[in-house]
């Protein structure tokens, strides 16, 4: 029996945003940059440097590798704050808050740290560059359960290789995989006719 595939922590945010996007990235290996991903990568330069610091009485550790044997998770934390024996993961986002996708990713980091360090982590923070504020995220039982359910669903995607349907909604316009996903085509009731009309003959049905 082959071992179950390891789920990357980054896949959790992708799945929460769109299961099809998650499958394209983490099952098919598809990636393409857009303005949002380039901006995010530039904003992470300091975090990705791996330079640890001592700030205001707390240690700030950057680019920390994470894993969980129990959940089959792997990834890293942008930063981990350690102060008087307490541990808090910190996630950095270049823009503004959009739903709970970052909360789920942060909670997954906390689950890894709890297993690695044998400590309890009740909350962490997401720093949003767009507002220059950090938001506290409490790791409630409901949030922890949602994270574990998403991990299960991502692993199912990886094992079955089934590509979910495209949502074809407002999320698609902001997605870096728009040209790979083709939501208007793949969500059409009659895909063959739609393909012929729009791609081959250049008209609209």
C-alpha cells in the first residue's frame, strides 16, 4: 500500500478560495503569475529572508519549516513569535482581508506547531499589508475541525485525480489560473458546442 500524499499548508488557502484552483496547482502542477501573486511575492521578501529578530521583548523567527505527522501536513510559517513561553504563528498578506482563507492557513500552521513543540496555541495573527494591521485569529474547535476537513478533501483530490468543476463567478477574474481553467468553457452545459463557437469560430453563443 502506497503512503498517503502529504498536503502542503499552502494548499489549504487555495482550496478554501476554489477547489478547482487547488487541484490545478497541487495535483496538475499548473502555475501562472498575475499582479496579485507578484505583489505578494515582493511583500514577502523580508519574511522569506529567514532572518530572526528580537523585537519588543519577543523573539520573531522567520520562514520556519512546519510539519505534522498526524495530519500529513508540510509547509512553513512566515513568522513565529515566542514570548514568555507562548508561541504564536504570524501570516503575512500583501492585500486586505478576503473571507477566512488566511485564517484556515494560519490555523493549520498552529496545528503543526502544537504537534512539533507539544504546546497549546490558542491564537495567532494575520498581518494585512493593505491596511497595515494585524488581525487576531482564535483557533476555535470549529476552525480546527474545518481545517482538518479541508485537509481530507485535498488529499482525496490528490488520490483520485478528479478535477472539480469551475465556479465561473467573480473569483475567476482575480485568479492567476484563469487562462488554464477556462471557466466559461468548462462550466458550459454543452462544452463541445461552446468550444467550437468561442474558440474555433470566434463567435458567441
